[in-house]
C-alpha cells in the first residue's frame, strides 16, 4: 500500500481503521469521496452507527483548474500537513487536528469538520458569523507573529524556512495573481461584457507599477510562514467555530498576503450583494455587516499582533527603536490592502473566479457586481501605499460602491 | 584522512599532490600556514622550483574574534565553496578558481593569489587600482542580477535559496552590525576617547529606527545571493586584477548589503587619510581618488545592472511596469547607503575594527579619523531613505569631512 497511487474507497477505509481512538474495532465504516478531483482526493470515512468520522486527504500528482491540467508535486501534502500541525500549535482550535501524515501516499488524515460549512457558501447564504473576526484575527496574529523574526528565534526561523520552500505552488500565485490579469494572457477568463475592464487593466501603467511592487514582496519578503491561500473557501465555519484548512500554498512570505486574502474575499462577497434577492434595506444591512467584519478583522489583528510583540517580542532593536512598531504596522496595513486588491482583481478577470459573483444569475446584475469588485480592487492596489488607517479603507470601499451604483 | 580533523602541513601537502594538473609528480612541495587561525587554516602549498602554488583552506569548528571564541558550523565551508563556484560562473575571472571541495574535511582547494595583495592593505599603502571600480561593479551586477528574481528562473531561485540558509554566520552580522553598536553590549570595543560618541549611538532613537528598518531587510529580504562580507579584506587586488574571496557569509539577502560593504570600506579608508604622513595636497588627492572610486562603483554598477535587466530580464511585469526600474534602482541605492553607514559605525564602536583606522599611531589623529568615520556613517544611516543620487552621497561625505576637520 505504501507506493504512491490514488487510493480506492476500500483502501481509504482500511487506512482509517488504523487510526487509534477514532473507530471501534469492527465498526461498519462508510466512505464518501467529497473532493472536487482537481487537486486532491478527499475521503469522508464515517461510522454512522457511532456518529464518528474522519477525513483522509490525498494529494493528486496534478492540478486541474477550469479544464487546464498540469503536473504538481506531491511534496505539497508534506507542506500542508506540516503547516497544519504548526498552525494548530500556534492557534489551537482554529485548524483541524492532524492524526497522521503518510509521506509515501501523500496522505493527511485529519479531523472531520462536516458540522461546519465552507465560509464562502455560508456568506453566499447570507450567514452571520459573529465570532469570525475574533477567531481569524487570532489565527493571523498567532501564526504570523510566532513565525516571524519578531516572535521566533531568528536562527530557527531560517532553518524552518527551508522546509517551506514551495516553488510550484508559489508559481501558481505569481502567474495567476501577480501577472496574467495585467496582460492579455491565455489563462485569463472574464465575461465578454466586461472586456473593456480587462483591457483597461492590461494598459494601466500606474497600476502595473503597484502590482510589480507587490509581486516583488511576494517573491522576496520572507516575513512569516503564510497560509498562502486564505480565501473563504479555505475556511470552515459555524457561528461558534472557525477552522482554517488547506495550507498547501504555505511558504515564508509577506504577512499582508494572508490578511489581504481574508479581506478580499469578504469584499468580493460585498460586491456580490446586489445579486441577493432581498430588499435594499436588508442588502444594505448585510453589506454593513461585511464591512464591519473587515474592520473588526483588521483592528483585532493589529491589537493582538502588537500585544504579542509587546509581551513576547524576541528582537531587541525592533522592540525598542522609537516609531518602529508604528512604521511596521502601517506598512503591514498597506501591504494587506494592496494584496487584497490583487486578490479581488484576479477573481474577476483571471483564471479562477469566486462563486459569490459567478453564481449571480442575472447577467446585468452580475456585470455590475464584477465592475464593483474591480473598482474596489483597483482602488486598493492603486492607493495601497497611501492608506494610513482602516477607516480610510472602509471609506474607499463605500465610495467605490456609491460610484458604481450611482 | 576523511574524518574531520585540523590538517597538519604534511597532510596538506599530500592532499595538494592529488589535485590534477598543478604539481609535477615527485615535485618537492613546501607548505606555509598563512591563516590567522581565527576561523580557518589556510595552507599555501608551493613547488618553488616550478613556480607553482595552490591554496588549501580548511574551516575550523570555531570562530575567534578579538579573544572571544564560539563554536561555528563546518557547513560554512560548503557554503563558501558553492558560492565561489557560482560566483566564478557568473563573474568569470573575478574569484579564485576552485579545484576541489572536500565536505568531510571542510576543505576547499583553490587558486593561489599570492601575486595579489589584500585590498585593505593596498589602500593602507595608498595604492591605486584603476580597474577596481570596473571589476567590482561587474562582480556585483553579475552575481546580484543573475541570482535575483529579475535574472534567474524564480522557481530555481527558491530551490537554490535552501542551499544557502546560513543561520550562524547571519547571526554574527545581525548581532555585531545591526544590534550591538546601538546598545551598551559587552562585545562593543572602542577607544575611551570616543565614549561620548558610543553613548550617543546608544541613545539616538531616530538612528535606531533606521537601523531597525535596515536590520529587518537583512533578516527578511531574499533579493539575491550575497557574498555577505564584502569588505576590502575579502578582496585580493593588483592594478590589473580583482579577486573576491571568502564568501562564507553567503546567503539570500538584500543586494544593498554587498554594495554597501564595498562603499563603507572605501569610506573607512577615506576617514583614515589624515593618518597618512604626506602633504595636505597629496592627502586630498588620494581622498578625491577614493571618492571618485565610490562614485564609479555605484554608477558603473547601476549601468551594468540595468543593462542586464533590459537585455536578460526574466520577469515580465518587472520589465514592463512603467517606473518600476527607476523605483527599484532608487531603493537599491538607498539600501546601499544605509547598509554602508551601518558597516562604518560598527567598525569604530563594535567588536571588529579595521586596520585602516586602528593602525593610526597618533592618538589624536586616530580619534579624529574615528569621529569622521562615525559622522559619515551616521549621516548615511540617518538619511538613507532620502538619498536619490550618487552625487548626493558624495556631497554628504564631503560635508561630514569638512565639518570634522573644521
């Protein structure tokens, strides 16, 4: 069984039985393959009689996105498993427990979170998650601070970095987020109705400069161990619980990329609200909830990160140099906003879209949502180096919203 | 012989004989250990009759600096050897040839450069090196460009980075350059006469902010493979030839750190000129030669780096985004100036000094040289983010010089 091959459901059940403390000996187990088959097999193995279950996630040796397929290293399963374990240590309760990682099979066995929903789906269903900002800000502050030079022994950090060199997955980001949307690339995909927007992106030199600066940070700034793909499809949620999954893009990069991913996906849902079949008042109220969540995530993150720095900082000079913390936090906010903008733009004109907007049935409404998402995204990119507060960000989103809906 | 142990001269000779194409069989070889014994054994093995020679450099498992001793990884011999080989490919003729690297013995066998002098000594003897700026700018442009994301496949670069994770040697820099000079650290060492200057450094909050920002870049910006210790003691020179040696501090860091090291050491010699027993006119003429060399190094580097970028750049967006190259080169100049300042300051008040200034016999003259070096260094650090041209740098040095000598 140990040579790599895609597992059958029967094999998955046999492996699941070997995990101690989950299933009773002789339990009647049921398997359901619930992956989308694009990157991984995902087996949900359960003992319905006892109400117990477990997830087996096996990496496939290729990636498929919107019909394209290319080979992909199985080593990403190791990176994902090691990142999950580390995140679980740094942010207990905010990622699934890992029971086992099998290198040969590129297989991670972990806690079943079927009682949660994927947050993107939850937001599309207009769910409210009053603890989300609290949870995700803790996840971000803990994982980013304690893997950075501010909170981790600086020599150990260097050694750990080499275990998270992740060229293939980083290349997906470098191409699909930081390059293709800004040129007439074959991978781009957009509604013909917004071709004018796409062409404007290809010819906006001032925007290209900002994207090039953000791309440079993604390529060269080894600030902290990132999740690397922290959109709302990588978050399992209930009103009481938040679990971050799928860190296969993990690598040492700029912190703002993770924070920006969360913000971008909240704002993509914000841009989709016109597609919601409710009264204007109800829509506005949910939009306000989303913007308040953006604000809460950023403000809670900053407060928690600074508290960790003040209490557990390991860098003498970074802790004592007057004005350095303020300078650092402002640059981090600016990075966050710039990366958020890049993540929004690529979801409208690039290869991989989001269901929040693509599922809007009415073509005209969908088009307005796309234009709004692009307007917000471009504003965040274009002005990222000028933002000095969270409130300015909220104002910028509201201004873009008013302009598109006028 | 293959288990690690410090070699005897007899063993060194036997190993040297095994290198093909250097010595005749049966040649009568002579060994001279020419290392300073602080970090490495360095055997000069020669056949005086044939006029042939070779260098064996063996890492010792400890470092000694000014009486202090601490354990140090032998892996630095691998890093040094691999960096030398790579630098030789990227900048042919500007580093010694490597004949052999023996991992078990932490031993590198390389070209003998005894016909060259150490550049620091050459400058202390007021030598002129009319090709130095041409050579070192080529070395810097070639090694930095082709190991950066601008000139190297970005996925291969990531893989190569893990071979140059260098925590122990980086820690020496992080402590001795980017921390200790700015606090009352035990490792600091300075003439009692300039205690006022040292204490001012410990209490200069504005300077600490700039040093903290530069320290952050050293810790997190994986721009290119650096030499990592490119002072004039790491350069062998003649009027016709320049050879960069000793890249055991090599790691992926900010480019400006290497360029700044060259500039700092030229300026440290500049600060030492008052100790030269010549007429004021001769001193001024040599000072002008040093400043012209600083200017030439920076201007030639910029021209060569940009030419490589224009002709051999591998990053689409970095090549096409309007204003990005100008933005990049300006930040690189600012980093260079900031790092140069840090390298000057630490050579006056930190653990390791430079002979250019320490060897000045007259205490009053030496003190003025130290104050001048600190004045220049602090100016470069304090204003590093404001510099926009090489001429501004030269002006700042001349202004500091005039102020101290007034």
